[in-house]
């Protein structure tokens, strides 16, 4: 074949534009190095000769082939990543409608069980810390709660009685003091009256002896008054003595009842303090509440065990279904898988990925076709190369070496990622 030029020699302006693109364009380090190696070949040739045009056209084709190769590698990596994603969701697309509904129902059921389990665990953790101790004495507490309530009632009545008896004792003590003061008053009044009658008698005697006055009538009246006063004072004194004796008996009775009720009150208080400490409560109402809490706790724990059992069975059904369909979820738990997976979304995601892969496959095919066209052109240039140094073969050889480096770097990068 004749040494013909596939493309006409570019003008000076076009070469200047290409130089600016190479100088300021966004190129990777390997691409700059390739241009440098091609440039060495071009610099060895006189640019006014047909040999330079042939070498220049070959370099342009090789540079384009390298760009196509890099694009092919980039598209191949994207397709590989897409294939991995598609492999993860392809099983969802293969499911029938009934299988999709069954899996979705299992996942929804598992999620609802998980929420109920969380709610039950939250309720269980809300119980008082003394509940564990209460469970140890539950049987004895159920038997004693009525006795404790009865003891609290008796102690309440006794506290009222003690208050009443204490008040009554204080009133009796006050009454005794009042009677004793009255008795002292009568004693002093009696002495006073006797003194008065004695003085009056002395006066009458003096008048009778020295004044010769008649004193029979006054003395008679005085005697009658004296007898009357003595009688009245006697009556009052007897009454006061009687009241003092009754007051003493009442005080003794009150003290006796107070001591008895105080002893019984102390007995109930000691008993209640003992059972309060034993059951770690403050009253019978709190004990009843704790007993009810125990029943609620047992009910909740029983329900929680049942929920866990159902969750385990549902989890097994989900895992069996996923294994049968070839769906891998080992990177996450079944619970996380159930909360994050939607079958219909996965099917739609598969369709979107398939469309994207179709576009990338077409682009890769176009790149392959373009690379094949460039390679055919390079072979045609190589066959028609009649130059002394076989410049086309040198450029192609340089191209092949650079492509080999690109693939070597790509292989090293993939190995490092793994």
C-alpha cells in the first residue's frame, strides 16, 4: 500500500490549539507521560516531511485509542459495580407476586413484634427495683397483707384512743388541782370563821362582865350561825373529799387504760415496723400495689417470652425464605433487614439498575467499536508504512506499552481495594 496520509496535515493554528489543550487540559499523569513519549518520536522527525504527517496521524489515533481504553476501563468498573448491586436485588425481581406479599407480610409481622417487644421491655424496666426482693416473699406477703391492713386499722383506733385518754387524764389532773384548791380554801375559811366567832365571843364576854350587858340573845344567834356555818362547811368538805376520791379513781382508771393501750399500740407498731422492713414498703396499700405489680410483671414477662418465641419462629421463616431465594443478608441482622427492606422498592431499584446497565453496555459497545475502528486504522497505517525507521510501528509499540501500563495500574488498584 502506498504511503498515504489518512488525515491531511493540520494547520499551524490547529497545532497551536492542540498544544494549548495538552498544556492546560485536564489530563491524568499517565496521559501526560504518554504525550511526552509520543512527542519524543515526533521531535526526531522533520515536520516538513510526509513521514512526520504519518507519525502525527498515528500519534493522534493512539492518543484517542488510549482515551477510549481509559473510558472502557471506567465503564467496565461501573458495570461491575452495577452488576454487584443488581446481583443483590435480582432475587427480588424474580419473586412472584405471591412470594413478594408473603415476604412483605413476614417482614411487617416481624417489625410489629419487634416494636411490641421494645414496648414491653420499656414497661418492665419501669418497675421498682424492690420488685425482685418482693418476688422472693410474694407468698408470705399475700397471706400477711390482710393482717397488716387489720393491724394498721387497730393502730389507728388505738392512736385515737391514746389521744382521747391523754386528754382525759390532763382534764382529771386539772380537776384534781381545782378540788385541792377548793379544799384548801374551805380549810382556811373554816379557820377564819372560827377565829371570827372566837373574837366575837370574847367581845360579848367582855361586854357581859364589864358592861353588864345582856348577851343571851346575841350569843344564841351567834351559836346558831356557828352551827349552820360548820354544817355547811362540813357538807362542802365531804363533797370535796368525795370528788377527790372519784377523781383519783378516774385517774387510776385512765392511767391503767392508757398503759394497756400504749402496750397494745407498741405491739402493733413493732409488728408493722417489722413487716414494713421485711417487705420494704411503707403501708399495706403499697404492699398491695407491689403484689399487683408482681402480677403485672409476670404477665408482661410471659407476654415478652411469647413475643420472643414468635419472633424467633418468624425470623427462621424469613431466613429460610431468603436462603431459598438466594438473598444474602449476612451483613445485617434480620431485624435491621426487616426494618430497611421494602420488596416493591427493591424491584423498582432492580429496574432502575437494569436501565442504567443497558445504557453503560451500549456505551461500552460503542467504545469497543470505536477502539476496533482505531485499531484497524492503525493496522492500515502500519501496512502502508514504507519509511526507513518504521515510525508507525514505533508509535504503535509505544501505545501498546502504555496500554499495558494502564492495565497493570488498574490490576494493582483492584488488588489493593480487595
